[in-house]
């Protein structure tokens, strides 16, 4: 899937982990860190049973700025049509 003409760009909606810090007292309750709702747009350059790797930039079969997103975190995947 490395030829630019063969790969259609996609938008992936996915959930990412979040953290919080600071003191939390049992008598008050625990602070929460909600899961972040994320959107990534790019070209899928690799996919296996565990992950999709998206590149932000494509040029003549080469790609740059890759991000690996675990498939378990993906909520929705939409092909972007030109």
C-alpha cells in the first residue's frame, strides 16, 4: 500500500487515554480523566490485526509523519473521497 494513487485518505475517529494529576481525597471523591475523542486524517500505509499506521504526508510512494493507532481504540473509519 505504498503507491500514492492506490491509497485513499481516511479519517479515523479514535479514543485516547488521558491522565490527571494532583491530590485526590477519599472523602471528596476521585477526579476523573475522561477519554479523549481524537480524529486523525491521513493515508493508511500499514495495517495488521492490531494496528493501523496513518501517514500525514505522501509523495511518489514515500510517506512521512506516521502514527500507529491500535485497532481496539478505533471507533470509526471513513474513506475521504475527492
